[in-house]
């Protein structure tokens, strides 16, 4: 009986593996790319809206700055718990939960009229989005072998640049 080494069974030269990676790349990466564009735009949208929002809601620079920053407090506090839950329930289910909660909270930002509601909603938005990026990276580990994962992660993360290109014109920021 012949046994194959790990390197022989997972060779990137295998036609089957190449085909599977190509198929996963064309089906998964564009969707993850789109999700990350939305995620990045959501993180920076408050900066695009700053001038009009401060004027319309009567927020001072301090109120705006604290509200913009508190998002990352919620994100930071709940990042590890989110990742632990994701490890138990799976990236697919947890990313779906993140996207649904995050969309609802982002929509609820339309009801912000006071500094307190701004703080609460930005904090909750950070809590809702916590685990998104690590979830995406974990999801990539399910579909791509380690030697290809860096390239797929790079493709996925180029969404940041595209989000910056799209974000300003879409939001009407004249830069």
C-alpha cells in the first residue's frame, strides 16, 4: 500500500485543487469584496456626513468626535466574544448575523436626534459589527489552502481602496 505525504496530497499543482481554488475565487471573493466595501463605507460614513450632521443636529466638535470614536470602543470590547461565538457556530452563520444586525443598526441611525442617541447607536453599531473582519479571514481559511490564502486576503482587502474611490462621490463629499 502506498501512502502519500501531506505535501503530495495538497499540492497546488493538482488540477483538482487548482480548479477548486479557481471556482471558490470567482464565487466567494467578489461577494466578500462587496461586503468589505460596505463595511468600510459604514465605518467612515460618519466622517462623510460630519459637516451636515453637526449642523442639522447641532452637535459640537466634541459630541461628534466622541460619537464617531465610540464605535471602536464597542467594536474592541466585543471583538473577542464575537470571535469565540463565531468559532462555535461557524463563520457563515455568524457573518450573516453580523450583517443583519449591522444593517438594522445602520438603518436605525436615521432616528438619531440627540447626542445621547448618537453615542448609543454608534456604540451599538460597533458591537454589531464586531467580529466581521476576523470572520471574513476565518471564512477564507475554510475555502483556500494556506499558500493561496495571502493572495485571496489581498484581493479581499483591496475593497478598502475601492470603498474610498466610491465613498466620496456617492456621499457627495467634494474632498
